[in-house]
C-alpha cells in the first residue's frame, strides 16, 4: 500500500473524479481518507496479509493506488507505463520503491514495461490462480499491444478483455477472481467478444454477476485472501450471495477513494502471487 498523506482529488481523468466536490469538504475528506486507509490495512491484516506501506510523493495523489504500479508474479515485477501525464510522474518513484523491495528480498526482478504501449499494472492484468492465467484488460487505459509484452515477460497465458465503459476504465473495477474459482464481474463493462471469452473459460455456475449498484459501490474492486473478501461496503444481497459460496466479506468504508475511482483492490498490490506451472515459474 501507499501512504495516503498526499491523496486528494485534484484533477479529472475518469468519470468518478470531481475535484470541486473534494474541495468543498477538503479537510473532512483528507481525515476520512486517512481513517479509511487505516481500516483497510487493518482488515487486510485480519484476513492474513502482511502489509507494507510505502511513502507517497507530494503532487502525485494517485500513488495511493499501487495496483496500477506493476504486474507482479513469482517475485518478478513489470513496472507500468501510464497513459495520462497526470500519473506518469509515478513511474520513476514506483520503480525506485520496487528496487528497494528487491534489496529487501521481497522481489527477485524489477523491469519496465516496453516503451510504445501503455500498461497500468495489476489494475489491468489480474492473475487467476485457479486457471493459471492473466486476465488482461485493454481500452481506456492499457493498450492491446501491452498484452503480448506481458505474455513474453512472464511466460504465462493472458486473455484479452476489452473494456467499453468509461466508468469502469480498469479491469479491477469490474472483475475479480476468487480463490474457489468463482469470478465476480459486471457484464456491461465488457465488449461482447470479451464476455464470450470469459464465459468460454469459466463455468456458468462459477460466474457471479454484479449489479450496477455493486459496481458503483466499488464492491467488485475487492481483495480476496483465502475465504476472506475485503471490499468497499457491499449491498446485503451481494454479501449473502458470497456467504452462500463460503466467503466472509469484510466491508470497509472507502468513500474518499471512490471519489477518485478506486477501491480496496486499487489501493493494494500483492507481491506474493505465484504460479504452479514450472514453465511459468521459470519466466
């Protein structure tokens, strides 16, 4: 995670961001953001995670969303290239921080995504441990060409998923795999071809369709650890559906970050993801 001290909504690069609304109650929003991040870190630890919080950088408020910073698998980090100039300043800082994580033994390799294509980290490239593949979003932020680079770097399959809604601009806002093999997703965010790709690979009984309310609450933007799911406050109906499948939801109030278009998954980057395939493990 990244410390939220420098977080604010000061520009608009997605439909959720309204700087004028942030400024109306800026002091309150900043205080609530600090408390929300504290609660999220607590919930993650209760779910079994070890949480490392890195420093942010003044003037780079969206560093609080490190899911976009890199794709990480088997200890290897592929550091992002951001589409919008408002976030491009994050790249060198994250690269430096990942190099420090390598020095500490938490990563084994740190590389940059190739020039000439946009790739916004795990926000648009989600590892599915059950199927041993990446689901790779493209369209609003990450480019289609980046998917080939991900395949080449990690030696892992990657299924392209085209995003067609400006509100759900990263894959992690509308799609999350769970430990039992289920997928929670919001169908209107995807092209018809991409919906077919999902449904071809995931049995119907393992697909959980999120409602518009679920998606707009950022409940799909969730962190799953074992049978625990940490997410922005879900509707009771979704909580009940997940409980029926053996999951315990851990709701966290994340309103200040939702004002910037991010939730629990956006605010984290998992460093522990591993493949079980020997060919992928070798990279």
